[in-house]
């Protein structure tokens, strides 16, 4: 369907043309003086020079052709030459009827659907999920959902960090603790052992312990390096252990992501890319891109216009070992082979930006991707505590994701019980639903690239620009609709009519912004635009609610119109929070 803004621009363009001016001047924008008008057109100002005419004269000419417009109730020229506009209530009501009937609520499906891989989450096996991984999961999940809504084929890949020294460290520590395990027997050959010789909590304790020891004890570190090497060569006992580590860890990760309402289409891992490394490296050498520098194999990626030094991309260390960069390049090879994507988007901490600049340049230069395959990096900022420093536990340790979620849910539980609108028995479940909105909205309402302060008090508040406020608004609508139904009302009857007051018109105007907001949020990979939008819609709804008698309205058609408007508001808000990755309870 044609959006409201487009329909207005069409009217304006036609009027410009009829008045003898170029129709391209007929652009319409949301008014920056909402006290005077709803929309405006600045085309007469823009055209003044070309036509050597005072802008208000052009505007006067144009407005003369808008007198019987089906769209505008007011077209007014103000000096020096703005055209101020208000839309007809009837037109607005018709527009919302069409929007409510549209499956995508006026979002136009992408003309050329693209295959887009989003690399997000990025947890490391056997290391506990910490808050640093939270942002990647939340932002990536939202962009995936928005991308799908606008019609693209989006594939989410968790890209597990399962390769490298951390595995060697765990194996080494296990060997010290349980040398009797069959896996350390050189004659061990079983491929698929049954039960893991450790639990997830042990595993999570083993890694930091081993990592600490390796920093102080060189012999221990060498042992871990050797174990990593043997694992990478496929030593059966170590492969079996690796399998156990993977199973135990992935089960736990899935449980955590489930709680966050985050899911992945692919559970690919760094190790899956390893088989692609030898061929890729060989080709880069053959084509003359890769050369040996001080024993290491590198590819130059600096470019003429660089303002800062971009060091060469290192493929192999002098001992022949591959690196994080090599794995990421090989993963691109694998992804191109399996999915031939039009775009790969990485949602990773912005401190890894240089790494991705190197990887992207190297991939492009050496022809790993098609010329028109987009490689994009969405680098997000740090989540800080109230002191402005990276978020820590009260004791100063690294905050585990589970702890953070527990803290939020407890805070939410207290607030919900204080509210007393929910029975104790439901309060826990409700606290989890609302708590998730607090975390996700708190994160997503900031521009992703910026650092932000994680403030539990503010994020869990029912007032202000927060997730719980948005949910509160949805719950309020749900309860009005329920009451209407209980009183014998028919939720399907009637249609949206002209607005009865300014607050209703404002709500209706806000709702028309849905399509453009979602399309733009995808274009700019900016979920925060959806947050800003639903905050406005919620404010508009709450003003309307306070200024209008809805259920006590006596005119049946008018009441039915309010109900249809409520239903559309609810649908818009619910669709938006689903795009952000959370949902609303029935009561709170
Ligand atoms: N596992 C990495 C980390 O914790 C993030 C992975 C990001 N994705 C990638 N393709 N490099 O830092």
C-alpha cells in the first residue's frame, strides 16, 4: 500500500506541476512546528532560485491547486514560503483502515529479497556467558527479526568460539585433576564416548582456573599449547573431550539464549571453518597476495587513502598456527560456498573494528566474496555500570549474564508485587516477561555504537522511556478490550472514524509512521529507531486514553471506532516489541 507520506507528496507534486513548476519540489516532511501544522513542504523555498521568484509567490501558486484536495484539511502559506499542512480526519481514518487490513501494516516488502547472514552472539565454549555477549545477542536478534519482516532471507549464525587455546587449557586442567580418565590414555580410540566427565558448573570453574595458572606458570602454558596442537591434529582422546565440552556447553548456551528469547538458525563454530584454511591459504599464495614476512604469512591490506595505519592481515604464525583472522576468512569461504549470501553482517564489540577492517579488505582483495557481496560490521559500544566503567558484580568481578537476569527479575518482582495488580502466583512469571523487556529495551533504545549505562532502577521503572512502560501501555489496551468484550461488545464491529479530539488525531498520525520507521530501522540497522517510535506511540495513546471516554461513549459507532483504533495501536506496539525481541504479559 502507498504510505501516507507518499500520498501527500503525490498531491504536492501534482500541484507544483499544475502551477508550472517541477514536481520534484513536492516533498513533504513531518512538521517541526507541531503547534502550527502536522506536515510541511519546503519545496517553494528550494525552487526560488531556479525560478527567480519569491518563495511565497511559488507557494501561493501551488496552494491554489490544493483547494479541493482529498488529503488536506489545511494548506497554508507562511512567510518566507513554507507550505503548512494538516490532513483531513476522514483521509486519516481511511488510511488506518487500509493499514489495519494490511498483513505488514504498510511496510513494503523488499523488492529484491536478499540473503543476509547475521553473525551474532559469538559466545565462547566453556567460558561463562558474560554481559559483553548480551549486547551482541540482543542487537543481532532484533536486526534479524526486522530484516525478515521487511522481506529478506536472514540467517542467524551464533558462530561459536570453540577453537584455540581455551580448549587446550581446559584439557590440561582436566588432565591435572583427573589423570585417570580414559581420554588421557594414549591407546584411547573410541570416537563417541557417552557421558561427560564434568558438569557445566565444573567446566565454568575449570576455564578461569586454567587460564589463571597459564599466566603464571610457563610449563603449564606450554602444556596447554601442546594440548591445543594435539587436539587440532585430531588426537582421539582429546577429540572425545572436545565433544564433551561442546555438548555440555552448547546445552547450557541454548538454555541461556532461550531465556533471552534469542535463537539461531545455525550453530556453526570456528572449528567448522578449519578445513577451508589450507586451500584458502594456498590460493592466496598462488595468486601472489600472501607472502612471508619475518616467518609469518601475511596479506597487505593498507589502502592509499588510509588516515591511520592498517597493519597486514596475518594468516599463519611462524609456527604454522592459524589465528582468529584466518578463521574468520575461512568462515567467509564456507558461508559463500553454503549460502552464497548478498551480505554478511557482524554484530560484534566495536573494539574489534580493526580486525574486521583487515578481514573485509583481505576477503575482497583476494576474491573470497563476489564484488557485490556486502560485508558489514555493526560495532556496538560497552555496557557500563553507574560509575561509567564496564559493568561488574558488586564484588568487582565479571558479571555473568545469568546473575544479571536474576537481579533484574528480582527487582521487577518487587515492583510488580508492590503494584498488587497481579496475584503472587503469576508475579514470578510476569516479572520474567517484564524483566526481559527492561533489559532489551534498555539496551536497544540506545544507538548501538554508543556506550551506555546499565541502570537497573531506571530500566525497570514503569514510567519514562523504558520497556516496562511500553508493556504497561499494551496491558492497559488489552484490559480495555477485555472489559469491552465482557460487557458484550463485538471486537470485530465498526470502523475507525474521524478523530474526535486532538489527542486522538495525534495518536492516529503516530500510527501512520509505522511502515517508514521499520523500513528505516532496517536500512540503518538501527533498532533504536523502533524504540523511539513506540515511545511516541505509547505517549500518544496514554494522552488519548486520559482525554477520551472510551467505554462510556454512548454513540455505538463512535465507541466501535475507538475499539478499532485501540486494536490497531495494540497491533503496532506488539509487532514492534516482537521486532525488538520481547513480548507483553496479559496483566502486570
Ligand atoms: N567469540 C568472539 C568473542 O567473544 C566473538 C566472535 C564474533 N564473530 C566473528 N565472526 N569473529 O570475542
